C-alpha cells in the first residue's frame, strides 16, 4: 500500500502497520489483486479501493467480527 499526501510525500507501508496521515489531501494506492493468502487480523477491519481480483487458489480470510470493505 502506498500513500501520497501533503507535499507529495510517498511512503511504502506494510499492510499490517497502522496508517497515519500527513498533509491535507490524502490519496491511498493499493494493488488491484491479491496474489497470496491473507488473513484480516483479529479485532481489526480492512479496506481496499476496488475492483480487487483474488488470484486463483488464493484465500482471503475474514474472521467473525472482522470486516473487509472494498470501495
């Protein structure tokens, strides 16, 4: 996931790190496909900008109480 904001500050983030915003107008970028198994961490929610493609044979696990929202 990448973030661009403020004075065009570009950061590469680990998807499990909390996201903090710099600047006035944040723009988020994320990959358009999930190519490896992924589990939403317990007691967290996740969000992706879509459309999102899940590769053949890949599993995204969303546990009870967690939510993955694709906008």
